[in-house]
C-alpha cells in the first residue's frame, strides 16, 4: 500500500489503497491511526478484497488541528471520493460514530460494520466533566463551543436514532466487558435495527476488539459476502 495525500479543508490526509476493485473503507477512532487495521487489511487482502485506509485529521500522518466532526466526516467523504469506489465501511469507536453520521449525509455503501460504537444517549460533556472533576459550567461552555464549530445539526446528531432509520446491511460488534463503550447500548440498538445484527465477544479491551482474530474473520466474511 503506497501512501497517498488526499486534499481536504482541514489539510492533507494520509491514505492508502490496496487493490483496484470496489473497496472496504476503514475508519479508526480517537487517538488512533490506520495501523489499527493491520490484521483486518491482511485478512481482506487474502480474500481478494480491495481496501482503503486513512489517518483521521490531526492523527497519524494526516494534517489538521481537529480530529472530531466536522473534519472527521468531511475526511471520510474526501477519501471516498478520491480513492473510491467504496462498497462497504468499517468504523471503530468514535470512528463508528463518524461513519454513522456520514451515512446520514449521503455516504452510499452496501454493508456497514461498527465496532464498539459510541451509542450513549446522555450529555457526554457533563459525563466527562463528572469523571474528570470539572465544574458543570465549564462543561456547558465547552459544549457551546463545540456546537458553534460544528453547527447545531451535526452537534445534535443522535447515532442511536440514525442507525434505526438506515436501510443498509449493518453489523454491530461489541465486547460485553468493553471498558469505554457500554455493551448494553449496542444490545439495545441492535434490537431495533432495520437490517442488522449484533456480534458479541468477551474478554477484549475496547481497542483490541478491532484486532481480535475472531472479530477480524467475522468482519471479513461480512463485507465479502
């Protein structure tokens, strides 16, 4: 896979493509990079599947100051347009949330895999403030700044509701003992999907779920069907 530079509003994105056919797009999460997908890339390549991977803005080899929305969603579209065609997408952690938003904004694929997705329905700013011991007014100010930068529609995006409306083949993967994203959220959402299923695993950390060999095989089978 040869490094390619994809222009975007937030700076050049580092991206890689393997194969010439319609590809599986891989979207990593916060404070990670494309190396997360090494086991999955190898597995997909063995099946003859083309793959596109990239580093989120402000992550890995990509330029940028923000790795959150809207830059992250815009990066998905920039890479898809530059290195497509894309027929499936896999997202991990916050990258799964980015994928969900991109799907509602026009990303068109046949199959979607979301690994350890962020599906909490509460105010995460207040939740983080409580965890870190930050005053509530500071959390409220941070939320207001976030909403101003993103715009109200993107800032108010609800992945739970969005996934229930999507008409796409969807696979949720979650470890029951995930230390960051509660498994119960995926369990609740899976029961309300239009055309989807939940693949539950055990004994894996939040990040390791995406690199586990059993998970890799399940994802590879799903996007190669």
